[in-house]
C-alpha cells in the first residue's frame, strides 16, 4: 500500500505549476496566433525531415495544446489533460515529492515523443518508398493508386487540391503526359512548397502538441501504485484503477493500429508514455531497498 507524505496537499506545487504553465501557453498560442504566428511551428514536435524540425521540440511540445484557430479543440485538449494531471498526478506527487514527480513526468513526456516519432518515421518512410516507386513508373494508373493509398483528403489544403486538379485533368485526357507535374505536386504535398515568399507546409510538417504522453504515464503510475482504488465512471459506476488503465492501453493500441481516417490523435505517444512509466517504475523499484512504495 502506498502512503501519503506528511502534509499532503490537494493541489501540490508541481501539479499546480504545470497546470498554470500549460494554461498560460495555451492562451499565448491564441493571442500570438491572431498575429499570424503559429507557436506549434516552432515548439510543436515535428518529423526530423520537416522544414520546422528542432531538437528542443521533444520537450516544448508538452506545453502546447490544440490549435490557435480552433478554440474549442484547444479548450477540450487542455482541460482533459490538466484534469487528469490534477486527479492522478496529485496523488503521485504527494507520495513521491515534487522533484521525483517532475522527473517522472518529464521523462514520460520525452519517452512518449521518441516513440511517436519512431511510428511517424516509419509511416512517412512508407510513403516515401511509395513515392519512389511511383517515380520509376509515373503513369496515370499509378498516380491514382498513390492518391488512393497514400493521400488523405483535405479540401482545405491547397497542396492536396493541386494533386486533385492534376488527377482531374489527367483522367479527362489520359493521352497527356503529366508525369513531371504529378511528381512535383506529390513532392510539394509531402515536403512543403515555398511560393513567392509564402511557405505552404507539407505532410511532413505536421506538428504534434500536448501533454498527453506525460499524462498517460501519470495515469499508468497511478494504476500501478493504487491498483484497487475505485474510480467512478461517469461518477456512478465504480471500477478499479487497474482495469481503467488496462482499458486505456488496449484502446490506444487498437486505435493506433487502426489509424482511421480523420483521427489526428497521437495514440502511440500515449502508449509510449505508459511504457516509459512502467520501465521507470521498475527501475526505481529495483534501485530502492524499500521499493517505490
């Protein structure tokens, strides 16, 4: 059984300050976004081949949420993460103390980012290979097949619409040779395109933001340390913490493998946060004479 430290607080200092920092950053995202600056371009986590990639993003992405041009998304993303951090992180900080809890939180967030980037790297490598195959035989049939298998429909994206325009023109007149145009359009769609000083981001430029990886690590640790604690689903149905954690893990794994259209949630980052939490808890337990309890 885990026991609380003397002077346990409902809202301990690290959890409180993390909530404050994340809220301030979310507000800054909105305000600065009104001036046409997207903080996610600089501080969100990007694929290493992205125009926007920087090493510090593995850390800074944990403090951004949602998007400056979608207030509802930002509020829901921020609230769900900070509420979970408050509910479960407060218990852990009261048991471990501020320093150990903050270390755990940051390591889980970093580990989640590394796993997410590994999955993203694999997915983008698959797309790059498909593009390479297409370039060897840039026919109309192969172009249509590439769009069907590798391209996500997004009418708001001008680079996607460029692909569609070429597809329509080529399908209407198959005798035309649009091989060079199609190769250039796919390259722009993937890697971005700079036109008259204006940069249009490509698929490789998509940013990942949010504290979810670290929070899922906190959730796992809570279930690991307090497995039989009852949590009330919809405030009515009592379920033990260990079953909630297991259900979350299965759901995230299933959702990540399924990867359905329109799903922009970084499921493998969540799994990564839980996996790193488990490894870290085992290391701490092994290195402590009395265990983590």
